C-alpha cells in the first residue's frame, strides 16, 4: 500500500505502507486506527505539489501535515493502550441472580426446522455466590412431560479480560458442556461458544435480558452459519421466590 496524505475540510487523513490507517478530525478525535507503522512512511510517494505553489510553501505544508500525522499516531497508541489496560469492571454483572427463582422453561426440539416442537418445564433455580462474588453457582431442578431434570452451572469472572465464562453440568449424565464466554453491555449479557447438535458442531449463544430485581429472561440459541442467523433452542422466564 503506498503512502498517501489527503486533506478534507476539518480532517487530516493518512495511509502508511504496512497496515496502519489513521484519521484525525478537526477536534483532535481519533476516528479510526489500525496497527501503527510510522517508520515506513514514504514521503517520496506523495503527489507533486502544483507548480504555482512555491517550494518553501510546499515544504511548510508537508511539514505541518507530517506533524499532524505523528500526533495521530501518538493519540492512537495512547488510546489503544488505555483500552487494553482498563477493561470494563463486570465483576458484579451476575449479582442480580442471587437467591431462589421460579423458572418456566421451554426447550425447542427442532430449532433449525421451524421450532414448532417444544417441551415445557417448570421448576426452581437457586444461585449463590462463590469466592466473594467472583463466581456464582447455579443449581436447577425442573419437571416436565419427560420427567425430572437437574443441572448445575458455574459462572467465573476473569478480571483481566473483563469476561465471564459459563460451564454447565448435566445432573443425569454428569457430562460437562464446553464453556461459553462473553460479557454484559447495557444490561444485556451475551456469552458465546460451541456445542454439538445432532452430531454437528454449531455456535451457541446464551443471552440474559429484561433484567429487573424480581425477574429476567434467559435464552439459548444455535447458529449453523457462523453467527449470521440464530435459532432459539431454549428459553426461560424467571421470577423471584426469595
């Protein structure tokens, strides 16, 4: 990629040889930044200045532009380092789930074939903190047309990554599912992973939404097209018992 500097009203933009692109808006805000490689800046690749612009004026203009580009690089690195070093503190994201809940759950037996075949269960979910709230243990019991179901889920917070991991263990088989990992944003939690559905590995997404002090929703969805579309496989509406 050749090095180009372009000017538009209120914006200085630059593209460098390598894989860095930065844009500095009129108020000094970095709009877009990729990996910085200022060392490969190729001044001789700039288009020639028109003949009616004197040499001194041309040199001064490029000097100012290059200074602006260097400022962009410094701000870009500072912004990226600050973001990397200060992940959002999500250690209290699952505090809402403490206590005992009634759960009304629906399992979708054919998520990729219309989702018309379902099984409904009702039961109780109890959640308590572990390690002073850095982890949560959830135990569930429910009954439906296919009998009694028990399971347990462990949620663990990774402070460095600012993410939660979820691991489910089935009470009947004792098998542990592959973990899902993710975080909360604007009161909505999304954790992602993979699971096996009818012999095929598919993406899985767990979502916590509509969270209040006394109720919330949980949904599991599958994707067989890399996350472009999602099909609901399980959903539950929970209301607080105590």
